[in-house]
C-alpha cells in the first residue's frame, strides 16, 4: 500500500515558500506520493504550483483548482507530475 499525503487550500494559493514547506513536510512524514492542490485566482498562481514539479524529490501531484487552475491539469504532465486528473462531467469535479 502506498501513502499519498494530500494538502489542499480551497481558498487561495499560498506563497512559493509556503508551498515548498508543505511539500517538505509531506516528505518528512514519509509520503510515497505528495499531492498539493490550491485555488488559483490568477495564471501566475498556477505557475507557482507547477513550479513545485520542477523541484520534486519523488512522485508528486501538483494542481490548481478553479477556473484559472484548469490549465494546470493539462500542463502538469509536461512538468513531470506523477499523474493528473479531471472530471468528464460538470458538477463532478474534485481536487
């Protein structure tokens, strides 16, 4: 069994330093996979989340939620994400 440690912010996207702290804490807890999901209010915030994938230490999922975050689900594999996902039906979305 693999352990995915997931951290979500349903309101905002924290600073780059705080996001890196979240990732570090997850690895400290011996996660097999780290997942970070934040709510992007701008495309710049999406970039903060995708940048986590460029510095990953192991299997990492990094996604942005919200209208601006949709592009992160398409770009995440190009940045080296462990996986990405989305909903095929409106109203069935998840982080």
